[in-house]
C-alpha cells in the first residue's frame, strides 16, 4: 500500500479490496504499509475489514511496517463493536389496557397544552384591547376577507340547502295535521338557535382553522417563528392575535347570513310546496323568533370563533419536523376544533335552557 489511506479515497480502496479477494483469491495476505503517507480512521477501518474478510476466508493476514501513529489509530477502533450487533430492546406488543392508557395520557397532555395556549391567547387578547396600536390591523382585514368573504358562497349554499331539507322533511309530517304554517317557525328556530352557529363553525373550521394551522406550521418548519422570537417579537401577539380578532368579527356575521340563507331555503318549500304566501312565511318566522334567540346565536358564534382560530394557531405552533408534521397539524386542527365546538355547544344548550 502507498499514498493516502483516508476517507476521500475510501471508495476506491474498498473497490480494490473486493477485487483482491474475489479475483485473485490469495492463499495468504501481507499488507506492507511502508509507502503509506497518511492514515486516518477510515483507512484504519478498511484494514480491519480486510483482516476480518481474510479471517472469514481462512487466509493468513499480516500487517507490516505499520508506523507508531498508524498503530495508535488502529488501537482507537473498537473491533468488537464492528462485529457485535447493537443492543436494541425487543419491542413488546401492548395489551388493550396499556393502549387505552397511552391514548388517554396523550389526550390529557394534549388537553393541558390546549388550555395553556388558550390562557396565553386570552392574556394577549386583553393586552391588545388596551394597546390597539400593537395589533396588525392590515392583517386583521386580510384574514377577515379570507375567513368571511371567501367562505360566504359555500356557507350560503350549505345553509340554503339545509333550510330547504328541514322544511321539506318537516312538511311531510306537519301536512298530516294541517299545520303547514309551523314549517316557518321550525326552520327559523332550529337555524337561529342551534344549526346556524354550528354549521358556520364547521365550515370555518374546515376552511380557516386548518389554513391557520398550515400557515403557522410551515413558518415553524422554516424556522420563521424562531426568527421572530430572536428579533424580540411575541409570536402569539404577532401571528395569532390578527387571526383570532378577524374570526371574532366575521364569524357572527357569517352566522347571521347562514340563518338568512336557511330561512330562504325553507321559504322556497313553504311558498312552492305548501301554498304559503311570502308575507305569511316571513311573518310566521318573525313571530317565532325572539331577540334572545338571535343574541344567543351570536354569542355562541363569537366563542366558536375564538376556539377555531385558537386551536388552529396552537396546532401550528406545535409543529415539529417537516411536511408530514404540517399535514398532521392541519388534520388535528379540524378534528379538535369540531370536538370543542360540539362540547361547547352542549354547555351552551344547558346554560341557555336555564337562562331562557
């Protein structure tokens, strides 16, 4: 051997070693290292692999003229570690109770993180209310357009069809008793009290909550959030507050539009299928609804908006890794958003029952 036995020549030396054993089939092997000018750990590792290969083929192997420095490098290498398999703990399959326990523990930790983030978010919202100049209002307007204006067509179509379906299905039963007029009351009360806020929240969660998570998650992956922290910005105040404020302003308006579109859907069935006049349908709807119903729906929609935007931002800040983590955060934002909406609506149903 001569020249440099280093990492940069390792591929060439490895190829030569293989051809030496396979093509020439030596009966014994003596490596003369007198001409070696430089030997690093990669070259020493190659010599050890040659020795191991020769031992496997029962070929006598010997190194001669190895310098003292080269011998020192050879001694640094743990020969046993090269042949011994790493100790990997054997994976044990978990029984059903252990799996349930692990899932419950993860859900509890996740819930704690969500509550902690929502607490920080509320504190920042209070700070922003007393310091309005700290809010990025241009971003608020931009998010209001994305959440509200861009989401209105799909929300209007869904609400219109939902009102039409409720009116049609209820008319099949009410016609038997000659109570067609109450179709208007049924559609109005069902949409304004319950379905309007929930349908709006579901649509906003699917469109905007997931978008918030993907946007902040991508910034997290690209280390833009870390850069904001390094520059002294509060990431919640800088990134989350504009989204939450925009959702709080737009979701109640979207809810009112959803109520109106659903009532229009019911009106189509009432006028065309039940022979009600337009004036009668509108009058019956207005008599059935109370101010409390409309206000309670708006209050619920504001709470839903905070939950949707908050969960979306929290999932985005939680992202660690690459594109797959961003996708998981997006899915998680939608799932948790819907879960919290249903739980919160249940709480509202109990509270409003006793208040109303």
